[in-house]
C-alpha cells in the first residue's frame, strides 16, 4: 500500500477529524485568553515596583513559565476529579477542560514576562513596544495551538487522538504517515489564517501608535 | 395485537435464556456471581451513574481493538459487556495503554481495567488486582525470518523494540542484556521493527502469535520459540476497591466465567486457539467434592480457596532492600526514593538526565543559529527587490511548515516516514537523537526567525547594513527569543515518541513501574523549575553583555 492509496479512506474521516480540531482550537483560544489576562496583570504588578508584591509575582511567573506542560497535564489529570455529582446525577469532567487548565499556566508565565518587557520599553520611550508584544503574542498563540496536540496524552478527544483512533481502526500502521501529514495540513492552514489575521491587527496597532 | 405482543415477549424470553451472560445454566448456584443487596463504594457509584466504565486495549487484536466503525471490540470488551449486563447498567469502553491503565483506574477515570495486564508483585502494590486471574501470556520476540533469531542469547547487546509499560522490560534489559528501544504503542514498535530500527520486538506471545496467524504464516516475520516470564493476567480496580463490593463481584464473575467455560467460548468465537491456561482454570473451577463446587466461597471466611485463585504473582523487579539512608529519608520525610535507589533505575535516571540536558542545549543553540542565519538571509535577499523575494520562497515555506506543524507530528513523520525511506534506499536511517535535535532546532528556530526578521525590518535603521541591525534586533526581541528557547526545553519530552528516553518519559515510566508518584512528579517539577531558571540566568547574563557592548 503506497501512501497515496490511503488518501481516499483518510479523507472520508474529514468530518470526524474536523470535530477533533475544533477541540484543539477551543483549548488554545480559552487557555490563551485566560492566561493572557492573568499574565498581564502579574506583569503589571512586577512592573509597578511594590516591594511586597514583587517576590510573589516573580515566583508565580517562574512556576508558570518553567514547568513543562506534560507535568502540569499530569497534575491536572490526578488532582481535578474525573466526575462531579450535580443534583444526584454524575457527570464526567471533560478532559479538554483539564488540558486547558494545564496550558493556561505557560501562557501566564509568557504574558507576564512579555508584558513586563512591554511596560519597560514604554517607560524607556522606545517605539514599537506594542507591536513587539503583538508579534511575540501571535508566535506564542501558534506554540499553544501546537501544544494542544499533546492533550491526547491525558485522553482529551482532540485531532491527534482521533487520528490515532482511525489508525488503530485501520489495523495498525499502514497509513500512519499519510494520516499525520493530513493532520499537519490542518495545523498549517490554521496557522496561516491566524498569522494573517494578526498581521492585519498589528498593522492597525502600529498605525495607532 | 395481543398475539404479536406474546410472540415478541416469547422471543425476548428466548434471547434472554440463550444469552450466556444472564444465566450460565451449567454453573452451580454457589458459583454464580450475585449483586450485593446494599451496594457500597465504587459499586454504588457505578449504579448511581448508571453505566460501567471499563478500560480495554485498542491495539491488541482480537482481545481489544477497533472495529471498522471505530468501536472498541474484542474478547476483553465482551467480558466487560458481561459485567455491565449482570450489573444491570450501561457500558462505556475506553481505550487504555500499558503505560496509563493503572493510573487511569486509580484516578477514577475508569472503574475497571480488563486490558491484558500481567499480574506482578510490584503491580499488586500499586493497584488492586482481582483474583482469580483470567488469562496468561509469556514473552517472545518477533523479527524477520532472515535475522536468525535463535534463543535469547543471540539478542544480547542487540537493539530490541519494547512497548513502554510492560513489566518484563527491565528483566529483559538486566538479565537478558538486550538494548531496549522504547515505543509508546504496538504500532510504533512494529513500524520501527519494519524499518530496521531494532532486530526484534519483544512482546506477549498471545498477540504476536495472532499477528503471525493474520499473515497466514507466509510473511517475512516469525516468532521466536521459547516464551519466558509467563505471567497470568488480572482484572484491575482502584486501590482500596479490591475487597469492596465491586472487587468481590468481579472476583465471583471471573470464577463463574472459568466454571462455565465462558472465556474458552470467547476464544473460539474470536478465532484464538484455546490456551492451556484457560483450560486448566476451567477444570479447576468445574471441580466438585461431595457434590458441591470446590471453588465456592467458604461460608466461614467468605473467601475462595487459595488453590482456585492461581499461583503467586510474577516478580518483575528483583526484590532488594534500599540503602539505609533512603529508608531513613522515607521514614522521616515521606520522600520515597526507594524505587529509584536500585543501580538499574538510578542509571536510567542519570542517562535520562544527560539526554535531556544535551538535547536541550543542542536545541537552544540550534534554534538561535537557525533564527539568526535565516533572518539575516531573508532580510538580505529582500533588499534585492522582486528577484530576492522570490529567492526567499523556499526558506519561507520551510519556516511555515516547521513552526505550524506540531513537533510531535514532525517527529513521527520524519522518524517513521523520511527515516524509513532513507533506511530503505541507502541502508542508513538517522538516529532518533539526531532527528529530535534537528526537529526541535528547526521548530524553535523558525519562530526565532520570525521574531528577528520582524525586528530587523521594522526599525528605523533602513540605511544600515543587515548585520549591523542584528544586535539591536536581538535586544528588542530578547524576551520573545528567550520564551521560544524555554519552550523548546520544556517540549523536549516529546522526543520520547521516537525512543529518546529523556527525563519526563523516564519519570513517567518509573511511576508506571511503581515509583512513588508524588515524589517523582514533585522532583520533576523542582528539576525543571531550577533548570529553566539557570537557563534564564545565562540568557540574562548574555543580555547584559550585549547591552554593554
């Protein structure tokens, strides 16, 4: 079986894979937005120069920035209950929520550092600080989208997990490479769309400045 | 109308009667599993939820696999269905792997695991094992016919593919001297073997014999004859549930399966040759003495006779006392290093530490070199006008693909795809460490290129030569560059997907083999905290030097 022979079968699963990719996007967008808000707030505190707040906010940033998301995923998987009881009936906590919580931490660390740099550059009167922040933020958004592909480690139902299910269904490795190439195209296309949107936004931002 | 209803009811009755689950008529009542009157613990939880969640394999045909429509099916899935029916609840099957099944059941994500789990002394400390055992397998090696695999001695010092999480991996490395190459799943080990990345794949004789049968015995591969480390399989429940209602019910159900020949029937149904282990268990559980079944629970003790529950578990790790200071540390602080104190595990951890350190350093330097050189090239070419921009096209494509494809997929595609093509064409496949270094350098380097070329073009230094703009660009984009480099250090754990046994995956493996979870995970957290902190410290020192010059 050549890689191309597998293509029609893989394409027939497009709808199922698209659903999985939706989860990747959900994980990325939620963790990026929540993490940025918290991170910028911490960055502001670090910049403000309050002695009493500096040490804890720097420590919080270090923890968030330095710990690999795999370790955080593991913590989330074991610390957050897998089921909750609401009004006598038991509901499973979706695994994408655990994955999102795990990815919020690195975003906090990143945006705390990045916003501290932004505030410092602004204070020094350097131009383009906002644009630098936006470019770096967009790069990090991409990194988080790529990291969402590892959420299947804890069983989250995202595109790579679904791709693995289809590979198992086909009876093993006969089209592993073709499948992964196809999944890569999804990521590349979304990356291209994201960067073009960010480019437009950052051009507007630089005009405002 | 009434007649139709009666016919339907009669048909339902017939289905009910012929259903092997509802009533195994040949099983004496003493051996039929009963639901408790007032269920407690996990059993009560399952009943309240209204469904039983069972973890099964999805890559172990025909014990656990995916149907063409994606459902989990197989011999073990059928056993799970028996359980749910008898409990009167729905069934939800979830795929588990050798390295996560114990964690999943202990975390309460699944209620029960029926997933080809070998019963070992170490596992009995980690999770509650349900007795009697229900199946059994040994370890064999699967390899090319022309590789002449004769006996375990011929494998000493050779690269052998292993599945992460199998209990016998350590014995094979320590006692049989193989050089283990660890992969996450069956399909990866099999693919790695096909591409010549190992001379054989050591795995359960059950699964491999089935693989050979599926090829009709005519393939290029064969199974080595002598199975070693034969161990029975056990159903698992979370720690503390084994003696509870759920554990007792499962134990009775397995006894009933043996007594009624249910597993033998399933073997026939799935086209698996009857195993002597299951036949022997059937015989044991069928035996009667003075008209009553030998294996029934003793009314006085409430236990099944020990002879019906199987032999002592296999010892996957040689029993050894930890050094005095390790034991002392555990007693006084609760920090449990007992599992990693053995020379074998300690060396494994040390090697993993070294791999993580060297891979991180190579990736950081690689990412900076790629970032600086590609951004300089790009900005220089762009100054040449339209033709120059055209010349930047290939590198732009490389950057786009490198930073917009998840590194985990890049690793798989290059290792198994490109590596396979190169290996087949020239007999040379680049090693996993080299591939991981290149992929991680390119992935982070692509992001660095974007940051630097942006800073080099956006400044009001248009008249300056390209190289002269570099220091300013680095200074302004410093935070972004550092974030990328830190990210790549943290992402290095992915390299384990292609058999680079770095720190994160090694710690994960040690935990799955019985090392203390809290100690190991907190240790990993502290290590990375300090490791990244020291990398940041080096970067900060660099920045000071850059600014001062």
